[in-house]
């Protein structure tokens, strides 16, 4: 496999996130998710194509080549594995591991990856609920769509920007938490956990929280703006 640059790996990773979330892989969605300008993204997309990681259709939709898809999957897998290792083995809070994983994921040998995988035991997701093995994602619905009175289980935080993770951590929500939607209006959604704690998040944050709900609203894909992954892209 050709060796990708760190920047190329970042792009492949975001493309994979778009693909996983059911969003079209386009330059426009990439630019939105990475908070970069269209020309910057255009240039890098050209490089990814030249290096054999992606192809572009006439309508500008991007597809992974076999190499590209394997590379994207491995970088995403490493990211999630590192996050799980940092929380479960090193005891770092889950709202502080995303940026660390961003740094470590590019410099990881297969041997270290195998050791980390052994160290996390039977955990199947990152601490934010994203599957470590590609293709094992459970579909959910946005918390924002769930009606008052429905029971919910938190599946995943779709956006891992650390400021958002700090906010979610403070709210008391976390993947695996079960409860009931107690209140919902234009400004916030309140989930009452089984232990009686009330976890409130703003309506816009509730768009980024995927849940299993009963009764469940109809599934829908996320909006690209909700997948902005980190402030560091905004620089
Ligand atoms: Zn992350
Ligand atoms: Zn994560």
C-alpha cells in the first residue's frame, strides 16, 4: 500500500465519516465537515485522486478505490482503538481522548495496534460509540427526533469535536445510557436516565446524538454541518 501523508489520511478519514453517516462524498461536504475552503479541499482531492485513493465521477461524487477504502478503514479503526485504549486502559476521561487519537493514529505500527486491541478486551466501539471494526455500525435516529415519553438508549455521539464532547460529558449523557425523553422543545431536549438523573442538551446538540428509541421516529441521515469534527480544522 502506498504511504499516505498525514493530510491525506485526515481527508480519507473524513470521507469515511461522511460515507458511514450516509452523506454523499463530495468536495462540498468535505469542506463543510473540515471547515476548510473549497479551493483547499479541491487541491487535496486532486492529490488523493492522483495518488490512487479515490476516483471522481462526472457529477463530482467521490468514490474510494480499493486502496483508498482499505486505508480509510484502517485509519478510522486505529483512531477508535486508540480512544478506547486511552479511556479503558489509561483512565483518561472520554471527552479528552479525541485530539490525542488524532495525533497518535498516524504513527502506529501493526504490532502496537495488535497489542492495543488485546488490551481493550471485548470493547467493540470507541468511547463515543463508533464501531472499531468497519461495517458494524448500528443505525440509530437523532435524539432531536424522538418524542417525549419514548425510551431511549444512547448509541453514539456523531460529532467528536472536543468542545462538544466536554459539553456532552457535563450534560451526563454517554453512550449506553438508558432513559426516557422527559422534555423536548425548540431550545432543549431532556433525557431522564434510569437512575433519575436529568440530562439536558440544546436542540442543536441533540441533532448529533444518535439513539435507539421506542417508539422510534423514521430514520434520516445527519446534516453535514453536524459532522464538523474539530475546531482545529478551522484554523
Ligand atoms: Zn475521535
Ligand atoms: Zn470516538
